[in-house]
C-alpha cells in the first residue's frame, strides 16, 4: 500500500505569511484629518490638538454678521507631507457633480505632520450659505499627480445675526446738526442758564387817519371849543 506524501508545513507557511503581510501592508491607510474652529485651536508643543482643542472643533461655521464671508481656523494632520507647495482644495457636490470652488495655497510649506492657518471664505469666491464643502490637503508628486494627505468637511450657514455694537465706539454726530437746531429754534444746552429778558411792551397801533395823542392838553382845549361852538349855533337857530 502506497502512502500519500505528507505536506511539509514549512513549504507553504513562508509563502502564505509573505502574502498575508503584503495584503495587510497594502490595506493600511494613513489617517490624515482636517478639523475646523471659529478661533485658533489649542495644540501641544508638537502641533497636535490638545483635548481642549479637539473639543473646540466645529463642523458648521456662521457668517460674519452683515458680511458675505466666513472666518475659519483650519488644522490638519497630514499623511507623509513633504517640504514644498501644499494646497487645500475646497469643492462641493452639485447634483451629483463635484466642482472645485477655491484653493488655499501654502507655497513654502517646510514639511511636517501638522499644519494650521486662519482662512477667510468669501461669497465673491463662490462660497454660499447652507452648503457643505469637501476639503482636501493636496501635494503634487514628481509625476504631476495629486496626492491627498488629509480630508475634512465644513458647512457654512447664515443665521442673520446683527453685528454687536462696540461700547467704545462714539456715536456719529451730524456736523450740520447745530445749524438745524438753530433754524428750529433749539439752542444747545451749555449748562449756564441766563435769565430771560421780558419782551418789550407792545404799543397800540394808531387808527388810519390823523394821529391824536389822548394825553395832550391841546386835544382837550380843541374839544371844548368845538362843543361850545356847537351850542351857540344851536341857540342862534332857535
């Protein structure tokens, strides 16, 4: 009876192990990430987010009140970034089609694992309220291909908040206000009130015709003569 040859374990173990190691290595994905804040995020000495910094991250940013722009702070953990130009590409999905909106350029990136910067997203550059934007950290390879180092998402909204009043801001005064007040009869209060003068007495208006002074003695004498003459004339007629 012929016995079946035994399988030698060492003959298939090594090729299998190499294949599994290759498969595992090929499936490794370096975890780059992009986070956002409304103010600068706290980092440690190496540039990584602290627990407080990570807690302060947001995925939605409100518009600057009464202005068509959004202010963000971007932090990124990059996957094998090299020294050289670094780009952050903002794009959006419209009806199933991805379109690029704007790109932030860091021309002289020294290389490293972490990056952070303040950015301003303008409505005039294609940004709109109630939109979610995909953000990619990109470097170009020696062959001219884009290499994505990290990804993230940010949504822009417009809540309609009014700008806060600056307590130190002085109220604007109309330079012509004093003239307007003078025309209206309102003089500015200087704090030194003077006693008001009594208006001059109003003299009675004389009737049209001869002006006669009622206090004159001449008028009294003339009146007496007129009355006396009228009496004498009456007697002569009788």
